[in-house]
C-alpha cells in the first residue's frame, strides 16, 4: 500500500523496449486486465478513470532514432503507435521542453490515479470477505501439516494454509530465517505536485495535454484539477537527495517557463524494491504454501493485475511446489 500510494500510476506496457519474454508477457497481461478491472470497479460505483495514452519525448537524436525504430516495430504488430514531430508537439499547451525533437505516442498505454484505485480495491476486498490487519508480522514459521504460522506484534498468532509475501524491502528479513536468500536494493524516488500560474481568464491553463508525457525518464502527469504531478527520481539507498529533486524539478535544465514558475503544493517520496541478480518482479513458490510475489521495482502498479493472476494460479496448483 505504501509504495502504491507513492506511485504516479503510469501504465507503460506497450512502450517496453522488448516484445518477447516474461517481462513483455506480464506487461501485456496487466494492461488487458487493468481495462477489465477498471470497467468492473466502475460498474460497482467506484469513480475511477483509466487515462489512455502516453507520450514519450525524444531529447536527442539517438533517442529519436530509438523511438522511430520502436514505432515501426509496434506498428508492424498492429499496435496503435504514432510519431509526433516538433510542429505537432508545439500545438500542446502548456508547452513541452523546447529541446524535444519529437515524440512517440502510444495510445493503449496510460495512467491511473493510485489512491482512489487502492480505496476501491480495498473496499471490494472487504466486501468479499477479506480481513485487513495492520499488525506487524514478527516472523513466519512452518508448522505441522504444511501449514504456516505468523507471529504478530501484540496479537495472537495466525495459522494458515498458504502465505503470500508481498512485504517489499521487508521480504528479505522475513524470509532469511527460513533459509531463503532474497537480495534486494532500495531505490528511493521523489515526486512533486505542482500548481500552475493561471494562463486564461477562467483561472486555469490552456490545454489539456492528451495524456502523461515522459522527458528523460521524468514523468509529467496532468491532473483533473489543472495541477501536475512530476516524478520521479532514481536514488539508490534510503535517503532523499535534494540535488536529485532539483534536477527533476528543472527537467535537467530543460524546464519550460510555466514549469519553472509553478508552485510546489506537495512533495513526497517512496521506496522501490529492486531484486539483485534477477529481473523484477520476483514471483516464486519458495515452499509448499509459501509464495513470494513482489519486488516489482518501477512497475508495481502496472504489474499488479498480472501478479494477482500469477498468485491465483500458484495457489490453485497442487502442492504449490513449482517455481515460475
């Protein structure tokens, strides 16, 4: 919950640079499931919006060439990709970085606001019978009959037939006493919410952009109230770096005037968990009834549906013994 609430909610599935392998399959499965999940949650009365489209900006000729190649490859697959030239980018307001040489538009990718999404999912989980406890888990122990016991702070132990560990950076500490080495690295990210100076008589800015835009790895996300989210930094370790935050706020020296004049109304940070020596996410059956499903690094919200699907399949498999 903590990591997801800090996310910006970008769904970068089809703009992934590869078009095969596990990572590609997980992204495509998740993108399809997100469409179905949001539609179902909307039908249940939750005010969610899946914002379709994603614009990747080219900051140099090399990046532009990569975008051109990716666009051609995705179009050959029948996916809705377009190349946008400088003139097309110039029509967007507020203005994009002047140094942008072009853009790659992916109509099927997008963005979703994490907080109302988490609220909706938690509400539906409780409605379907889930019990939510906020007690810290001290340790996890196997007991007779291939069952598990969770020792909790200030509460009676819990016994269950299966445990799915989704504990972020805490997974390593929880699983190490059981003989499972889970090498992880924390990568901190900072983000900002910005209020723009009014640019029209109605008190708002001219626009809107069609969707979120990405410049040199920084995400600019237009909000329904006319504000912007800007994020996120990549900072190895647990401590926030003021210089990294400033470089992001300045878009590495390419911030348009409107962005430089914007007022910071909120800033926050969160930790991503990066697996060491293997690709994210970490999806593995560690023992009968013990699953690790986490360590998604920068794609936790995107890959949540595919992860949930993997968990359901693993729990349904006889014995919970095969790794994936």
